[in-house]
């Protein structure tokens, strides 16, 4: 019975990102692949894989990507991730289009 507890603890420990050397290399490669896929699309300024690769935040150039295109882009990136990568669980694709207007009252 003690062996079962040790085996279970080892399996749980190994599931953590970075617990094994091979896992670290695959983890970093997966994050880079997620960011590369997003950067392949026109209008993308920057992309960041966050939350251990469970979320991809894509920042776009607001003059090149309107609100409707941002929705399309999120869908297209998600579809491409599904076809090109193998990953556990799901990955949230978040497209951020930021426009700021500043005026001063004097």
C-alpha cells in the first residue's frame, strides 16, 4: 500500500510544468509555438502565452484590426492551434484591441 502512495505522489509531481527536464523543454517549445502562430497573422503587434500556456493574449494594431476582425482573428488562431499543436485541456485565445482617447480640460 505504501508503494501505491509513492507512485501516486510521483505521478502528481511529474505533472507539474518543469518537474522533469524533458517537460521543461516541451513546455517552453509549446509557449513559443503558441506565440509564433499568433504572430503569423497580419495586424498582430505582440502575443504572449501566459498561465502555463493555457491562455494566449494577442495585442493587435487598432488601425489595422477592427472589432469584427478581432473576433475573426480569435477564432482563426484557435482553429490553427487545434490543427497544429497537441496540448492538454483547452487554450483561451484573447485578442486585445486597445484604443485610447485623451483630452485635457483646462
